[in-house]
């Protein structure tokens, strides 16, 4: 396939639109760009100057803000060479791993974010596509467990919240301290620091990515934040709790079930413009569609309800599109589910079943969201959706949230930020990423923001992957080209696999997928897709189609000529939505400049540092 963008001569119906799109690309200097190896800064290979065993004996005194101990340093073999694998702990309990190539290191460092609530060290490179340096093992790569050990999902996933220091480590400390340690190991092993440093993460890893750019702007040169849980406090409480209680009758039984969502989805596709110019079932610009779930409602005289929804089901769907509301109809969080995402809604399979949203909200509220553990608050049926509850659940926003729009220090460092989100994501609504992007623009101005930050919204893609959209995405290659050669990404090239991967939001991956680099160990049920368990990137499998995703507010439309499965056949078209958007939400107050605080533990309790 030809992966260059098309600025030629489309049919008459699209000719003026195409000309304007080409002029738009040229005027702002965003030349069509798909990063190849030649786009990266040509850096010479730097060999190790000491042995792996000697690296394991290095003193790391004073490197981090607490004692660092190296538990093991061993040489491990991979298909692309040997690595020195260093494992250790940053006090009190941050477990880390750093993998350093014995040969072939091209002076780059990459740290990966951890998904869910973490609890395990998983070193690997995700969302790297065909990125040569990543596939060839040229990076030093690290990861950490965010300061605690435990499952990403399940009844014990949030119990670390009983320890206030572990909350601090999870919120922001673990990644920064890991970066300091990894950089010290790099300098000791190769005799020089890394030339470029990157952070890539999705889900909570996306929150961690933003947190690094916001709190520690000098740690990384390039940051990619996917589907970030930026408003951690509300996303893991009111948002997911609403998905549960808005779908329940007074007796606790569920109303709208998984097997009914296809009816609603088909009705939405029939009424909302898909936008791509081809019938692909993907809404390119769902924010421009004023959805009405009554489209799927059964007529009063219907004898067969198998292909339509009851008035009760329609009322639930309307609530889920709206997101959490108080009694006066005011929004408590930023947005709900977007049109076109219906097949990804995390609803139960039966009237008495449980959803993933129920566990996520109940555990987070009980152990993490409030300043003190309160197991009684985990009863979602008792949760009130009002100002008082909003205020109570927002108390620790300065600790956990990544909504600080003052990225001036990161800009001054020379940092580049790619923010991306699936438009069919119902675990973390993409409206939050859009609101954060708008907040940065309001803080720094549009031109300044565009000089170092791009927002990409991926049609039909679920949480960090999956969904019906083009869910294979390489963010690392364009991030490197932007960071190292100042080539701003005109588009992300996304792909569809010939053989689709399982959607991990629909359930646990098959047993036997590697986790933490241990073959045969079952993977957790929540992870950053695609899975990685070594310092090498996981290569794209055979793609059956590619599609460009342009920086918001542009989206892709077929030019009218060429293969519809080739990204080269699409042009950028401007969304009907323009900034500023009114999110009309109490949560908007949590997005703004300099709204984070550092914390310490005093007498067993969290205390904000003055």
C-alpha cells in the first residue's frame, strides 16, 4: 500500500473540499508524514562500557528521593539481541525493571506506563507499529509497578489504598523516581546519558504520561498519552457508578443488557453521518451528531420487540449518553458515551449480572478516591449524584488528577506531546481528552499549543484498542520524528488487522499470554494494548486496511479515487465542532493551570505539602 497522503485531483464533488484540505496542510506546515527509519535522528550505536554484573553493583545513593536497592542484574536473550535486565526497589516499595541492550543501543530511553491500577512490573513497548528502533531492540526500556503489588483487576486491586504512601507512589511518585534511576543506570552502563527520552502509556498509563509532562517536565522529551484517565477522581467514581445505577430498577435488576446494544447501534448508524465517504460503520465525527435513542424505540403497536427497544431501555440509553446528572439536570462529569460507541458499553449480560463498571467504581471509591478508606461508600446504590458528593469525591483531585493545563515548563524543555483517544471508548470518555486539549489551548494559545501538542481522536476505537475501528496505531514513530527532527505529525496512520485481536475490554485474554515476561502466566484482565512482555515492540501483524487519523478538528474522508482500504485515498475534512466547546459540567473546574499538589504522610494520613 502507498501510505503517503493524497493531495491530487479527486472527483468534482470533492474537488473544492480537497483543494482547501491541501492548502490547510501546506499553510501550517504539516506536510503529509508517515515516520520511517530515515525520519529519526541518525544516532551512532553506543556500546556498554561495563559488564551487566558490574552494573548490578553500582551505588545509586542519592539518585532517587529514597534508598534504591538492586535485587538482580542478569543478561537475558531476545530475538533481537541480549539485554542487561536490572530489577530493584525504590523505597518503600516501588518495584522497577530496566532493560539495557548490550549491543545496538542508539542512545534512546523509553519508559512505559502501567494500565488499570497497576501492581505489576511489565516492561515492553506498545503502540509502536513498524518503528524500527523499537522493533530492533535499540531502546533502553523500563517500567515499574507504581509502588504496590497486586492484580490489575479483582477484589484486591485497590486495597493498596489503605497505605497512604502507596497512594502517593501510584499518583505521581513512582514514574518520576523510576526515570531518575533508569537514567543513572544508563549513564553508568554506557558512559553517557540518553540523547532522547520518551514516555508512552495508555489508560492509567495515559494519565501517568500527562502527569510526567505536567509535574516533571524535564523527565522526557517526547510523551504519548493514550486515553488518559486525566480526571481520575470522577472517572473512577461518578462516571462508572452512573453506568451502573442509571441502568437499574428499584429492585436492583438491570434494564439494558449487552445483547440489546446492537439494536441501538444500528439505529445510530442509520441517523448519524458516518463521514468517511464509505460505508464502514464508523462515525468519524460523533460529536457533531445529536443522538436520540428513541430512534430505536418500538412503536406502540409493535408485536415483536426483538429488533427495537422498550421505552424503559431507551430512557437508560439517554442517561448513558448524557453521563452523570444531578437532580437539576446539571452534568457532574465531562460527557458520557458518544454516538457510535454502543457496542462497547460495559453493561451486564443478564438482569442480575454485574458489569466491569460496578467493580471499578465500587473498589476505587472504597479504597482510593476518598482521603480515608470507607468501604461503605462502595455501595453504589447509596451514592448520591449531587454537589455534596461531587465535592467529597474531588478532595484528592490535586493528588491523582492530571488536569493541569500549564504545560509551559514542558514546552520550555522542548517537549512534544501526542494525545490520542478512541472515539468508541466507554471506559474513559474521549470528551475528557478534548476538554483537556481545549484547556491547554486556552492557557497557552492555539499557535503555541500546536507547536508542541496534537490531539488525535480515533473513530470506532475502544479503550486503548479494540472496537470496530482502525485500532492498530503507531504513536512512537511520529513522536520520535517530531521530537528528533521537528517533523510535526500531519496524521497518524492506523490499521486493521486481517485477523482481529480479542477486545480486552470484553473480557480476559486467553490464558497463556505472557505477563511480566513469564511465558505461560495468564495475563491480567486489564492491560495496555497491544500486550508487550519484553523490551522489544510487538510488530504489527498483516494489515488488511489502513486509514489516516488527522489532528482534531480534522477527520478523514475518502477522496473518491483509489483503494478505500489505503490511507493514501483519504483527505482531511474539518469537523463541524469548533473550540471553545461548552462542556457544561462541574468537572470543568478540575481542568486548569497549576491545580496539583505534592503530598506526604503525617501520622498515617495524607497531607498536602504547602
